[in-house]
C-alpha cells in the first residue's frame, strides 16, 4: 500500500518554486489566493507540498504569480 504522506519530487519542487517566487514578489499567500481565486488554506497546503494539485490550479497559480506554468516546475539549479 502506498504511503499517504509521501510527497513526490514534483510536488516538492512545485512547492519550493511557488514559495520562492511568491516571496521574491513580496506577495502574501492571501494575495496569491485572491488572485488565483483559491482558498488561502489551499494555497498554504500547496506551498507545503501537501497537495497533488490539478493542472487547472497550476495554471491559476501561475497566472496569479505572473509566471509560466513551466517556471513553477523548473529545477532550482537549472538542471533537468
């Protein structure tokens, strides 16, 4: 049986990039949630890598952060 608390690499990468970008832009989770039309608790759990989010919500968050969807999944060190 799969571990329900396991967080895959893509979730962790997305979470780290989302938080890094949000902080660089000096945005609160509340502002991102408002712009993405998502609940702040949802944004918080995504940032902690606790959600396996849909591609639709990835798009909403990317638009809210004014970045491409790819940027949210790009490796931090530039490698693949």
